[in-house]
C-alpha cells in the first residue's frame, strides 16, 4: 500500500489541481481529517512557494506545453480546459494568457470549436452514491477498443473509465464494478444501466449487496435516457475521443486497416495503453475541474468540483448514500469477475511485437502519432509471418 501523503504534499497536490484556498481547506478537513484555519493555510502555501498570482511560469514554457497538447487530443480543448491542464501540470498561468497563446498557436481550432450548448432535461439526484450511471462507449469499437464508464449522478465524479478489448463481457464489467465498490467504500443505492446483457452480473451483485433494502436497487432503461453518462460521453468526444476517431480513420483511409482480428489485436498493442493513460488523465481533470452553475429550472443540480461534491456533500446540503459492503461479500463477488490484463492484446502477438521493436531499435510508442508509425511498420511484417 502506498504511503499516506504528508500535509505539505496534499497542499501542493490540491493547489496544482487548481483548488482555491477555501476548497483546499474543505477537502483537507473532509477527506484527510486535517483542519487548518484560513491564515494557517495561506502561511503554509506561502512557505511552499505556492501563490495564486505570483511566480507565474515563463510564457515560452507555457507555449511549449500548449503546443505539445494541440499535437494530440488537446487540439480539441477550449482555453478553459487547456488552462486546467496547465495548472495540473504545475504551470502558473492566467486563463487570459492561455486564451491568447491558444489563439496564436491554433487559430483554426479556436474558430472551429463550437460554443453551442445542448439543452438537457432536468436531472434529480439526492446526493453522492445515490445513483451510479453505467454505460458503454463504442466509438472506437470497430478498431478493437471498447470503453466502459460509470459516473456518480449527483457529483458527476467519474467512478471508472476503462478501455479494453470489449465492453460486452458481463464478467469484465462486473470486475470494474467490484473494484469501484471496494475503492469507494461501498455500493450506491441505485445503479442505472441500459438493457444490454453486459450488465447482468452487475445487476445480480447490486441486488445482492442491497438485498435487505426496500427500493429497486438496479434500474434498466434505454441508453439514450441514461442522462448523466450520455452527457459525459459527449464531453469525452469533444475533448478526447474525436482525436482518436480521426487518427484511426486515417489508417482505414490509407488501406492499413481491414478490421480483421489481426488488425484489431495490433491496434490494441499500439494504442490501447496510450488511450487508457489519456482516459485516466481526463478523469482526473474532470473530477477536479469546476462545473459552472446550471441554468436548469427545478431539480437539485449543483455546481462545484465533482471530487469535492462527492467527498463533502454536506457543503451542498446533501448526504452520502453509500451502502457499506462487507469484505466477505466483495470477495464472493470477485470470484465471478474477470479483470483487465496488464497485456493489452493477444500474448503471443504482444511478445512478437516487442521482439520486432527491439530487433529494429525502435521504441514503444508514447503518443498517437508514434503509435500510428509503429502500427504501419509492424502490420506488413505480421501479415507476412502470420497471414
């Protein structure tokens, strides 16, 4: 188990996540049992050299960081999201500076990004862990990469976001669920999912955990009516998956992808771990960004940072609906689950690809463009050897 972070490390982490001093004090008290006064918090931050408006980063360093981002899926971000990425990377910069630099480095992207917002139905949730929304995301599925996600309805915190070879295997989806229940300290009052067979084990486990409760603990419905997660998928496409959809489509357009099992396995070897890393990053960015106040009428839609809304619901006049699950029940359910392998594709193909990369003095890809180049290099060799 990793060692607990010190008070100073926690202060630094939340400062770099873009939290205000008040938010830092709130999360330290609510999540870490560290109570600080306003003056003490400011004094500690000053001692650590952490100032909201001082020690600004060099503009060239900021521009280099933004340039690197817009070479990949960062080209989809507006200046507010890009400012968040800068802050979380440890760069001290104002939103206005990011806006100006982005307009210089990517003027076409700035013009193309739409400012239109979708008007959505009024949403109701009593507090964190009252409803978890589960769904699959299939935009990369034809390439052999399927995504499964879960979001808390009240706080909009991402509970899990996983890329794998499928999002239709009930045992694999149940593995995500059991891991989340363990990490969160219990299960939600209600799980909402679509009618797919991939959710049958989650349904059984949720009803098992909540067997002594009167309410319906698992709700099926149409995917298009699973409002919270559907809205988040739209955000994911806007800020992340559109880049991968376009990049992988170029392989089709160039005749380097026919959709058979060999091509899909090779896609997973080259791209899956990179995409998962980006999903992990965007989950952190989302969970710690500030959601603007909603103009919806009625309901109880709150605004704030998802992580704080989830961990400190009392600030938002809500309560936590987590349902504690005994360890022995979790262990019993784990025996029915499958869990993601550390190897992203077929083991034999993985070993062969690593050997070819080593023999040709190449490097494991770390970004989309490198992955595309490695894929195009390996594909004809594998087709000649495997057929």
